[in-house]
C-alpha cells in the first residue's frame, strides 16, 4: 500500500456542499493519476461523473443513515462486465490493497466535516464490491474511520 501524502490531494466542493453541510446527501468521488500519484477528491450532493475514466478505478462514497445511525458506504466497480474473471480478481486485490489509502484521503480531505461532527469517526464503513460476476459481488464492513486512520 502507498503512503498517504496530503500534499498530493486536491479537494473540490461542488453543488451546494460546504465544509460542514449537509451530511446527507454528501457524495465523494476520489480519482487519481497513475503518472503523478496525485489524488482528486470531489465532494458534492452528486458524484462527479465527469471525473470518472473508462478504467472505472475511482472510489465512490456517501453517507447513509439507518434510523439515527450514520454509516459510510463505498462503491467499487470491479468489472462492469468489461473484464474477464481473472482481471476482475486482480482488480479486487488492488482495490483491497489501496482502499486504506483512499479512505485516509477521504477522511483528511473532508476533515472539517469530521472536526465538526466527531462522531463520524466512529461510523461503520461498508464496502460494496460491484461486479457482473457473483463471486466478486461482495459487501464488507471495514471498521470505522478511526480504526483506518490509526
């Protein structure tokens, strides 16, 4: 796994989202440059679909609620039918290896929200691996932002 470098993170707030409001809807689109290692985080009421490339290696996330409990959902597109099972298997390995860095970048990039609402650090992170292949369509609990960032 790569080490998170805050200097390589660019953050853009979009369409009515501020540093601290709203929590719901609040959607995150994290993309990157393979060449420079830079990370680009867009935070808005909608995903930044215009920032997504054909490889579909972005990390999409959003806050959701279950009653009075908030949790953070991440959506990772493993193949969308474009890759064979071997490539899909490799992509899921890469996502799992790089996901802690992505979650740290999201937490750091939206740190003013977390500072305003410290209980968000204890929200569960639910990862959805999305695939045309049933064996790669997986949902996992990855702990909390507090556990990821320690």
